[in-house]
C-alpha cells in the first residue's frame, strides 16, 4: 500500500466525525477512498502511530485507519 492507492474499508469501523452523521455512530465499512499519507514520522522524528493510514473519502471526510482495516482495490 502506498500514497495514491484506491482503498476500501474492509472491516467494520465506527466513526463519530462523518460530516453527514455528526456526533452519531456511523460504520464506514465498504467506503472507498484514496490513501493521502502513511504516517511514519512527525517533524522529522520516527513515530509509531496507532492509525497510520490517512484516507480521503471526499472533500469533507478523511479518516485514519490501521493497515489491516483497508484493502487496495484496482
């Protein structure tokens, strides 16, 4: 998996920050988006992020995921 890949959320992940479902639980399983970043460092120092994969679904919604929660699609 690399920046620019199209991915799909393959596991049930509940978020509370989806713009259309603000402050309510929303399961993003099945949504497709693009990998914007994979977080390995912050301000030049290595970090071990819990949710390293940043995925952009649309203009208003981005989310951080574990690598096993998303799958690359062609």
